[in-house]
C-alpha cells in the first residue's frame, strides 16, 4: 500500500515510535459463509498493505464459529481470491483450531463470576435486553452459583441439551447504554457438523467472544475492521482483559466501501444465488471477487481503485463508474485491439473479385506499438453491425445509408448502392462498391469520409457469443440499509420494497455475432478491446472449443472524471 497518509497509518507509526508495539501484525478474518466481494477487497488491501509498509505480516484467518452457514467451498474460494488479488498470507489460521482454548477461557470467566448459563429463550433474551433508551432486565438465572454454571457448561459441551435450550452469557452490565455490554451471549448449543472439526463440538462460541480471543492468540497488534463494529469495541476489550490474554490487540475501525447500484450483504448475495437471479457466486453481474474476475476485471485495477478511495471513518457511496475507470486505465495498454460484429448485417462488395482474399495489416494496440501488427482477411463479403446502417437516416448520420460512403477500419472506402430486404421488409443484405485507391495505409487523400465502421470477413469469421451487462440492482442506495451481514436480506424500504424489487430484468443481454479469424485460439480470461464496443473477457465457464463466449468488462467511454 502506497505511503499516502491516513489515520490508521498514523496510529501504527506512533505505536512503533513510542515503543508501544515492536512489530505490526494484522489479519484478514473472513467468515467462510459466502464468497468475498469488492468490499472485502478494501479490507484485504488495507490489512496486507499496511503490514507490508511497516515490514510486518498479515495472517489469513477463517472466523469459522458458525457451522450452520459455513462450508469448505467458501474456504477454498476465499484463498483463491486473496491470492488472485496479489497477496500472500504469513500464516493460515482457523478460529475452530482455538475452540479448546476458547472453552477454557469461558470456564475462566465462569470461575471469576463473569459468565453464567442462561435458560431464557432467544426471544426472551431479546426482550430482557431493553432498548436504546431503557435499561435491560437481569435474567432470573444470572445469580446461579459458580459451581452450578461450571456443571451446566460442561454438560452443554457433553451434548446433554438440545439446540437453544441453554446459552452461556457474559456477566457485564444490563444497564449499560451500550447494548453490546448487556450480558451478551458468548456460547450457544448447536448440534451441527463443522467443516473443520467435524462432530467434536456441539457448542460454539459467538463471533463477538471468539474474534478478540483469536486476535490475542495470534498476537495481532492492530485489528482493523469496518465501523459497524465500533460499538462492539468495548466488548472486544472486555473479553481480552477478563479472559486474561497475554497479548492485547487494538481494534481500529475504518469506513466500509459502498458502491452505487450494488449490494454487498452476503445474505443478499446468497439470496440472489439461491433463487437463481444470477448464474452462481461468480456471475459477472455479482460484486464478488470471483464474479469480477470472470467478468474480466484485473487485480491491478481493483487494488488501484481501493487505494484511491482512501482510508477514513466515513462510509460514503462510491460511483461504480470510478471502479470501471480504473479497469479501463489498466487494460488500455494491455488488451489487444480486434474487431467483432455483435449483430451482423451482410455486405456484398459487388466490384471486388469473387475468389480473392487479401490480408490487411492492423495494429494490435495503437497505444502500445510494441505489441506489433496482426493481419486480417478481406474479401467480397463482410459483416457490419446492423446499427451501422439506416435506410432513412437523420441529419448528421455518418454511417451507411443509400448513396453514402464510409471507411472500413484498416480496409477501404465503400459506398452503399442497393438494399436487399426479405418478404417482411427487413433489411438482410447491402450491396456496395469499394474504391481500390482508398486502401488504409496508402496515404490516400483524394477525399474524406466522416464515418469509420468495424467489420469482419464473412468467409473466415468465427461465430462468437457476446454477453453485455448492465447493473444488476437499479437502486444507487441498495445496500445502505445493510450495514452488516447479519441484516435481514428481505428487509423492506419506506415503500415496502425489498432489494429484489430493484433487480434489473435487463442486466444481461446475450447476442451472437462474429470475430476475426485470428482469434480462433483464444483462452479463458484473455482480454481484448473490440473496436467501438468496449473491453471484453473470454468467459471461463461457458466458452467451448466450438464457440468462444465474451463478457463485456466495460464500455469504451466513461462519464467518470478523476479529481
């Protein structure tokens, strides 16, 4: 991470200079209950970047304390995403590897009179907790003796009680203005097989209890998280202190990344997947790292975007056009240029020899001449875009229409002479003539034309599928009521609508066209700029040997202006 100043960097620097800390250890701690999204990319860049800047280290740790929602599939996907973004963790940890120590620390709390077993139901606990303006009420089980609590907690571990029958709660302060300190639940019974520990355990620690212990066990110095956890910091510090941990991490919060027309609640993303609104977690319309990768985004672009958004306490909404800007900036010197016709219209050049094919030179990337020259075939029949012809055009229309002349990119001037229609009156073919004196690159200056069209040779073109994307969610503030992954995915807004009511039915358009023949051997994840259409990526999921599939990454132009 570049050495631009931010408040976290300042804290770390002061800690090192004062001797409060001798080293910097951060961690990226995802829960393996879904795929990582662009918001997680910010946390990854901050944690790994700041540790690198201070010659420290970053651990990858899975907060796998809830087996009901977690799966090995998510563990594997998260590892792949972190590596793809360009980061290597120092150590790999699982919260579940610390279950025995967490249990022992909970026993310590009981012995100190700081925790008790409660028989209240989840709903009763919620009612007893009080509100933001009214203090909570103590559970009738809060006065249980240390001996009784130790016995009950051991029996909870032994599997004697059903799910929900008992919980272990921290004994803190039911009148605290911070609801997180009103005797939070720190263990619950869950007879569920765990992806890492199997059936060894039937009680599992709650995240708010486990997370600070994990940080302390690993010797994390700076526990960086988003601002929705700020109210939990007093509980975080209480757990570390009362559990008598040798290491004392410091929790520091920063503003989360929100992007317009995007939801980043894992629960909502999971709902989109499970209800088949999208083609899996890696659907190119999803804000997941795997979805962005499949769409064609590059790790370099994502890292630069995150760095530009900065590190602050605020959590404003970033225009999605800003992210697209960094994708264009990264691809413009990397991506080969080529031509593809998405909605083909046949053009017959009537004065071109029927059996002739000539090879024309074209730059692979005019912004990067070192990439060289490619050759493309040209013959009597070609395809152009349907949108590049109008029989009765408006003023200032400079493409093909009867009697008009245009330039074919890398080729010749052609003039439209005749329009062929089917029995329903649809235009199916154009007959044109070409001027052999106007070949591109010959220096012809006899006359000028205002329109330049892309095209492909009909005889040798390769069929291809193109997937064109628009925002999946048509609501700029779609995620603003979902500050954490624990929010109700079906929660409604002031108009009674859920985020599903804003799903764009036209977020994906599939069209079939043609590409240049020199692209017959493209590989998954190859990226190209199709003249006038934008940047495209070879889809790794649907491409076959017979037919490549291209995902449009971004269009060529953007309204976003970098300040």
